[in-house]
C-alpha cells in the first residue's frame, strides 16, 4: 500500500511540474489583460487618485502612469499566459497591484482592524475593496518564487539553450 501511494503521489508530483503553474498563469494573465484592455479603451482617471499613489509612483505624471499600467497589464497578461518572462512580469504586476491597492482599493480611513476588515471585499461599500488585489498578489507569489512551470515558453527556451 505504501509503494502504491508513493507511485500515485509521484505521478501527481510529475503532473504538478507541468500543470500547477499553468492555471495561475492563465487566470492571472486573463485578468490583467482584461484590466489593461479596459484602460486602453477607457479614459485616464489616474489624475483623480495620483495623490494616493505611494512614492515614487506619485511623482510620475498621471498620463505616463496610465500608459505604463496599461502596457504592463496588456503585455504582462499575454506573457503570463505564454509563460514568457514570467518572473519579470509577475514581479512587475505584483508591484502594479500594490500601487493599485494603495491608491484605489485600500480603505480611505480606518482606525481599528475591524474597520480594515470591512475592506476585505470585492464590492466597495465605502470601506475599500482590497480582497481581489490581495488574492492576485498571493497568486503571483508562486510565479515569482518558483517560476512558470514546465509547460511554458520560459521552460522551453531554457531546455533549448541550457540543455
């Protein structure tokens, strides 16, 4: 029985090497691409919230911030789906998400942890809505620390160049 379980877990481990990060990459890639597409098609509202951007991002003009965010979400979303430059784009999108959380999703005022906890929501009811960005940051961590997995362009390039 122990050998049988060992073989079963070895098979699951092997599948994990190929597919575990794929789900994260596909979901995050789609979500960031969709957000970038919305910015690309929409109006720049960063001037309204630039004062809430953490330094040094608050020093960047809103038009440039808008273009950078849009570009990183579009290109980074596609790159995550392909698994190309995964760690670079995971870190970039993580930083972008931290800035977005601070500027747009964090509660404007809170005094107690109970006040802050009200912002752990998907819908903003005047208390912030940092649940989804926090989930995205948690999902980006494995991609930053472990890479894209074997079913990725990064792994393909690595196999072809390193051997």
